[in-house]
């Protein structure tokens, strides 16, 4: 399925906020399925939080049995990249929550006056 630039940006934003593929597909609509969202994310190098967690777990499980040093280093690098990705997603979400909390505090303060 082809997505417009606006839809693509919307999908990436929802993925970075931790939305699941099927939820994103429902929001996009127009016959979009979770498989379409998954294929788009694979093409763009984006991954859901759940997918990142699964990838990290798989790599950690394979790490002790890695035969050669190069394979172990590759697995460690993949883990590092996914953890870095999750950190930045969580940090961006925290920043948005801080902005919302400040806005709510302002509204509450003005209604109490």
C-alpha cells in the first residue's frame, strides 16, 4: 500500500509514541491493514516498541551462544541501537507529557482564581 507524505509522517509519529500496528491501521483507514503498517515500518527502518523489545530479547538470548567474536559484537551493536531508539522515543514522550502537565496546571490555576 502506498501512503501519502502526511500519512507516512503520521505513521512514524504513532510508531514513535508506542502505538500498535493494528491501532495505526484503524486510524489511517481506507482499507489499511496492520500488515501494511508493518511493511511500511520495515521499509523505513522504524520499529514498534513491542518489536524493539522482542528484537532486544532475541539478541540477548543469542548472545551467549554467539560462535565468533564478530557475531557477538554485531549482536551487541544491534542491541545498542534498539535501546538507543527506545530511549529517544521515551524521552520525546516525557517531553510531551511535561508540556501537557504545565498546560493543565495553568488551566487549573486560572479556574481556581
